[in-house]
C-alpha cells in the first residue's frame, strides 16, 4: 500500500507513505483534483520526531476505516513543517485564530484555493476529554460542506480578512522595552527550581542570553543569578541526557526532571551558546563542561559524514515515549555491578519505584555533587542503551539550523580554544556551500543528494550570523565580506521597504493569502530579530553607515512590534542592547602571519575585532603585537597585552 508520498525526500512524509490515506504532498495536482471533484482539502502539518504526530498517525491515519472517510470525501495533503516553514507559519496563524493555541500535528480544513474554514491540532480517534473524535469531526465537516457551504466559505473569508488586517504597529509608545522585559522575567522567575513560569518549561536560551548581556552591562548580580540558576537546574535535570549528553526539547514539569524526550538540533545549538556565554562571564567550569558535552553529542550523533548536521532524534522508541532514555534499578545494577551500581543510583536518583512512570530518568537534582567522575559507568550505560533499543533520526539537513550550530561551535571555540570545533565549523560551512547554496541563492533543506527549491528569510538571517561568528573566531575577512553580500541579498529579497521589517517569503512571491512578518521569538529567534542583530554587528565591524541606517530602521520597526510583550522578543533586545552599548572595538596590529596565528587562538568572546599588518595608522609598540582598544567614543593607549575575559 502506498500513496503519493513515496517519492518524497522528507522523512516525515515518508513515514506516511504506507498509510491507507491517499496522501498528496503540497502540489498543484492535489488542489486541482479537489476542485475537479468538488471536495474540501484536509491539510495535516507535522514533523518526523513529533510524538503527538505519531499518536494521531497510529490512531487515525493508519486506520482503514478513517482512511476510507478521508479518501472518499477529502483530498488529503501532508506537509513537513521544517521543509515548508512558510505553509506552517501561515496556517499556524490560522490555527491560533480559530483555537487560541497551536501545535503539531496541525489539522486544517480548507477549500481548493487554500482558504481555511476550520483548524485544530491533535484529535483523538474517539471523542474524549471534551475533544471530538477525528471520524466524528470528519463527518461534521462533510455535512457542513454539503449543506452549509456558504457559511463555511464566509468563515474562511472572515479568518483571511482578520489575518490580512495590518496588525503591524508603527507607533512606539513605550521606550522602556528592555527594562519592561527584565521586569517580566523577574516576576515569572521560579527562584526554587529555575526557569520561568510553570510547567511545561522550555529552555529558551535566547532569553537567558538577553538576561546575561543585560546583567553584564548593568552589573546586575540578581539578573545574572536568575540565568545561572536556570542553567544549573537544566544541567542537573533530566532535560539534559546524562548518559549520551545533549538536551531534550523541554521539561514537562517545573523541576526540569521529566523532558519531552525528542532532541532538536536548534535547541542544542542555542544551549551551547548560552552555556559558553555563561562560562565566558563567570569562568565556572560547569558551564564549559555542559557546552562541551552537548557539542560532543552533536559531533558524535548528529553530524553527517559530509559535515552537515542532522535535524532531530525522536522521543519514541518501540512506540513508547522516553523508553530509550530510561532505566530500571535492576538494569543499573546488572550493568555496573553492586558497588558501582549503588553509588551511581544514589547520585543519579535511580530507585526501585522509579522517578518517572515506574522507571528512572538519570538526573542530579537531588545531588549537590556535580564533580563526581562516573565516566566509565556512563560509557557502559551508553553502550548498553545504544544496543537495547533504537531511535528514529530525522536525517535531513536544514540550512538555518546548521547555521545556528556553526554559531554555537564558533562561540564554543572561542572559550575552549579546541581545534576540533573549528574543524567541524569549516566542514559544515563547506557542506552548505556545496549543497545548500548557489552563489547568493540559498536552499532550505537537503537530503539524499537533493536540496529543496525554496528558501525563506530565516536561511539568510541565520547564515549571515554564522558568517559573522566565524569571522569573530578566525578574522577571515572573506567571512565578513560574504556576510555583507548575503545581508544585501536578504534586504533585496525580503525587505518591506515601505513599512519596515522583513517578510518570511520573498516580497510579493508567496503562493498563500498572506506573507507573514514574524517578529516574535519562538523555539528559535525570529528572522526579523536576527536581521536586527546582523545589521548592528555588521555596522560595528565594518563601520559602513549603510548598516547603521538599516539597524536603526529595523530596531524602530521591532520596537513597535514588541511593546505589548517585550519578553517575547529577546533576540531583538540583544540587538538593541548591543546597539546602545557596543562592545569594544579592537584593532590588532601584527607584523606577520606568525603573529596572526598566535592571536587567532585567543580572540575575545564578544568584541568588534579587526587585524592589520604593517599599518602606518596602527604602528607596533615595542615591535610586538599591539592592541588598539576603543569603547564609548574613547580610545585607550596602545598596549602589548590585553585580557580578553568577557570582552
């Protein structure tokens, strides 16, 4: 049994290629068939490591009777949200407008001209918990389509009109965005267990990065303590994989104990950045250790032989969420022996009754000892776990997420000085250049030798940041030059020159009824916020006034969009902080390549650095490497040594 998904490259679509549902990928053929047969379209959006997508697939899409209802009355379309984030973004807005919330799997009912008239997320196979059963819902939609179609079409037009309304604000009434965001975080901070708000708790590393930058600039120890408490709690909790390393998607409880077990590339990239930043500020080894262990996981299990980084590992194995990651006490004792088993169990909260649904998630939440060396035991448990059961890997390679990992490893390289991270960065950059880039045209995804045909704002925004961070780690001027080239191209393709900001799809080039401007930070920072950061950093590095003007315009645009809830726009606020209080500008004067190679190994964590050789403008002092440092419109005397800590 197969449907129209069998030739797809997406792992998510291929997971449904054997369903009895006659799925189509998003294509003209599907919509033309719906029109010709006068049928509504059922659009299902998800991704390959999504737990509830698996549940709905097993309950409904693998069910013959449900498939017959869909096949007889609908044209059914499957979309991988990671390959088509434009479709996901637009219909997520639809889902939120209909239901007040969103998530995956996303279920959209619409006309053949792509106008939605009903939306939701997961629906159980039978009615329960106040939710309609999926089959019941299908029959209800069919009845309305046949008997009350005018009402449905009016509903579709109303929701489209609502979404098309310009909610883009241009007035900035509140100038205290940064302080207001800090106050929101203060009030929602969980001083006992770390994190913000109640369960579920997401890592949101960009929020922590904002708080740490604010704390450093304002010498606010209380704000730094909030970030540190959260970082330590996550490191101790079950959201961190103490056996194989890396972080899971989020915590289902307030303690950071029980995660939603899927591991995403972007979470781990952002967390490497956050822990590396914390180490650069505090020099506490636990932060560097966490960043390096997370990088070890990525390089060991999520890096392709070609250098690109895979997307995600599933939460489920053998149909059970978390089975791969959990242990019984008997397993621990059998593998480690009685003496070591008892020690390990005591340290990592392993009990006979279990700490999670009768089994155990290794964690250090009840232990004050983060320095215990159980490396041999962890190695044994890792090998045992690896052979006990298997996880599904989403092995497609996404440009924007790969760019984030380049940023992460670049930042980690600057605090660890370990060459293996720089080599991994170079391999990933080469992979992108060969497979996801054609001059200035970027592509969203790659798998099995094929790249997608589309790209969106995020690809450009994150790749520019990757080039900037690689320049910061190597002072390779070609990286800075390419960052400028891609930045100019992003402006050309995506900028709304009239109203400010950047469209998600190329301006006037979307096949959907709206072209969104995403400004709110979700699991990853918004493309608009990252572009603000890029403009600020490019101006500071190049002193090209073109980027200063772009930065000012983008900051003005985002200031208007973020004033209702500035804490949801942390990446933009980072750009704003850096714009208002730029890092030091450091010119390093060297004699030759030998001097240059020495300074490369000890570059500042955050600064605007350039290097000159045999410059008349920047002469050498004492015929040695010389540093010219300027900050706050004041230049210090040239010096032969410089402490780069937290610069």
